[in-house]
């Protein structure tokens, strides 16, 4: 047989055939060196090839080629065919170690490249991916699962945690005397009390005098209680009746022909009140403005008098039921101030952001605070963690509440901390959140059907993955994974849309039912909100606080109707009817305040609970040393707030809430 000449290595499509190779398949063999890449013949009586395990089946056999390194290794005594200098280099000797084994193949997605590890196929045939060893598959499945945890199917039993014992600090519902009759204006005055109205009137008069001294030419008469309530009545009227321009409300010609508000207040008087409206003392504003750039500067100072009283009143006159929710609220504004925020997932994209705690059953705004921008966290954690803790005064709420949040707030650290305070939690969670299980064992497949789910329990936290139109992840401390609940979805099968029942996790059912407390309140506020667009940012908050007071008053009206059936009223007011009645009673109250002493104020709230209050003084702003800061070594920190029950001065600002921290430590 003539000596075989060494040929140049060619691709599988370009391998030439020689007369000696007739009837055999020729394929390149990839080795660890260039000189070892020789052509091997597949002959029937070639014993050396069969022994080494490097034989290549013929293309007509239908078998798949398996590279040598992908199969079980041969015994140490099995012959390894090598030729020439390559064999001399690879042969182990006394001074040369044995050649390392070829690298194992890695599983890759997509079409495999045609190389040494791919089988030789004819043209037109599909390519076959290189096989992966079983031990490599096990390594991929166990990636990120050193502790042995894995995701469970819905068929596996999940033990439901013991229910929390609901122990609120007060009886849920209205906290004032429900045995007497409450008109719409008497409910509204729970939030705009006589002291609050007097403070706004005095500050507005002071601001008008300041504007007049500055040289502004406009007619101004001292603002009275009668004028203020007439102004509020017109403000509610503009939310019920929409026109193109504000001046159209005073037009007497067709198609307007408005009798009100022209008969109650002139347009010039209304504009003058709106321009001069001020919530804080102008003299104190100048003092606060001089502190810009320092830690003592308060960005919310111009709304603080009404802002503080509004938050206090919302918490004082209603006790939430067991289910509460926290979410953001956007107050629309186009003002160029640094407090303005942008949120793409809200109907109002640009505006001021408020963090709100609402009752999930009726949408009552129970607690809120204005986000003033970047600042120091009150808890040492991020904004989402601090916002939840600031909205939950545990001493005033009690224990056993169920809190619902979205993925902006939800974190395993937050839920664990609240669980230690006997507050149950449930909400959507981001998979990138710290503490979320990263194991991939028995994970939800990418092509999962709607209704498929996986769950895993880590300590007191339950994590659930559920496939709807997309994968949704949940975290809960009060639910079991699945108890047989289902939901209806419209699916397309065989080109036809049908309604199909799919499985739904318990946490998702409860979340959809109880998360909408803030959204319910936002919908009520947006229905007949004040349409004014003032240039001053603090006036925007004034109108929003009016909307909060009206909506909360309406919700209290409905609660009172459930508790006490009035023989003169067979059903509660609708939201529109309530606003109309409130605007009418404001006009009547305005007329009565000018001719007679003011109507009796509602009974004072219960003073047996801890609530933040301000030191009142007509001459100057009273400030006292903060008790908690003094105990911590900061002996010069003063505050205008104190606890109504404990009579202890404590800081109560958007950046520092010693009121909550001091009571939590007691």
C-alpha cells in the first residue's frame, strides 16, 4: 500500500477524497495541537480505530457522532492513536507530564457552530448540537443553590401561617360622637377647624399688606370668615361646573347666565383673595428663607401650618380597619421647583409626590406626607423603607394590621421588621430585591402556561412566582401559597377566544382586593377636583388639602349612615350631591357668621391618645427642646411640636420624626 501523504486540513464540506479513500467517509479530527490534526480513515477492518473509540459512522447509518471527550473516558491502558512528532510530544516521559484532557463542551443557546465537536453531516442535513455530560447538567441545575432550597409546585402542601390577632388602639371607624347629627359642613370643619381658618385668614391679610407695601396695585379689604367660606364655596362650585375660562363664571349673558357666584362675590374680590392667599406667616417665611443651604431650612414651611393640622385631623377622626395600603399620589403641577417629581406609571406624570396610607375598605386618607426631594432617611434605610415606617405610627394604630404595598416598597427586610411588630404584609416584589431567592431549581419555565406557579418559604416570608400575561412575583407573611382559588381569563385557543379558569395564588387574590385604597381615594379626589392652576406651589397644596378634607368628610358621612339610620334620609348622599350640599351650607355659614356668633364647633377629639400638636402663640413661634434629641446628646435641637397626651416636645418634620421614634422606644 503506498505511503499516505499528509494533507492540508479542510472543512467538512471541502474534504477531498483520494482513490485510497473510496467508499469511506473522511472527516477532520480536532486535537490539542495543529500537527495532530490528521485525516483518519473509517475502514471496516481498522482495529485501532474501533479500540480508540474515534470511529465515525457512515452518513447513511443515521447515528449521531459523539466526540471522544463527551463519552466516558477509556481505561488507562486503551491505545491512543497518534502519529509523527505529535505522538512524541504527547507521550508522557520521566521529565514531561501527561497532556491535559481536552476541555469539556459547554451548553450554548442558539444554533451550534460547525467545528470539531459537531458531527459530520451531508449537505442539506441539519446540524446537531454537541452533547453535554450529565454531570455538567447537574452543575447547571444546582447553580446558586448551595443551601439546597428549591421552588415548589402548587401541588406541594404549604402550611398557612397562624392569623394575626387584630388589636387596634381604637375601635375601627369614626372616633367622634356618632349619636348626634353631622351635616356636611360640620364634618368638613373637623379638618378645617376654627383655629385653622383663623390662622389662614390672618396670614392672608398679612401677605396682602406686604404686597401692598411692595407697590402692587390692587384693591384689598380685610379678609373675614364670611369672605373665606364664600371663597371656599366658589372653589367647590368650580369643581362641579366646568367652563373654558374662570371669568366665565361671572358672565350673565347666554349661554352662561350664572346667578352664582356673581351674586355672592365679585370677580375682583375672588381674584384678590386667590392672589393673596397665604398659609404661613410672611415674617416667619423670611426667617426660614434666610436659612437656605443649612440643615435648619424647611422646604415645606409655607404649607406647614395647614399641612400639620390636616394630617393630625385625618388620623384623629377615624381609625382604619384591618387592611391598609400604601402608595404614591401625584398632585399635578407644572411649576419649576425642585420638589416636582416624574412618575411614568401614574395618570399624572409631573407634579408633587405624596406618600399616602389609606384604608383599603373605603379609601379614607388616614396618613400622608409630602416628599420634599432628596434628604436624610429617618431609619437609615432607603426611601421606600423609610416611607412605610414614617406612615405607620404603631402606638396609634395598634397590632394585627395587614399592610399591602407594591414592588417599590416591598422588601424582605421591611416585611421582616414589620412582622416583628405584629404587622402582616403582602405585596408584589422585584426579583432583584435583596433577600429574594435566587435558586433556579424547579423554577418557573419561560414557556409556562397562564396559571402556573412556584413558591418557596424562607423563614416567615413566602415568595410566589405566578404566570399571568407575564411573570408576577409576590411576597407575603400572612398567606399560604395556594388553597384552590381560581380566576377567569380570556384566552385564545385554536384561533377562538374563550374564557378559561386558571389557578391564582392566595396572595394575589388578596392583593388585588385590598391594594386599591389609595387609588380609590385618588379617583374620588379626581372626580370633582379644583381646576385652578396657581403659579405658587403652596397654593397647589391648599387646593389639594381642600379636596382631601371634602373626600374624607364624604366617606365619614357614608360611615355614619351605616351606623345610624336617619329617618329623614333613606340613603346617603352621592359624592356629587355631597359636594353640592357642602357648597350650599358654606354659603349659609358665611352669611350666619357675619350676623351672629359662629356656629358651635364640633366636640373636641379624644385627648387620651398620642398625637403631635403645635405650640400655639399669637405673638411668636414657640419652640422647645426636643426630648429625644436631648437624650441622644443633641442638647440644642428645638421643635414646635409636642405630644398631646405625653406633653413632651418632639421633632416632627419630613426629615426627622422623633415623635414616632420616641413613642416606639417607650
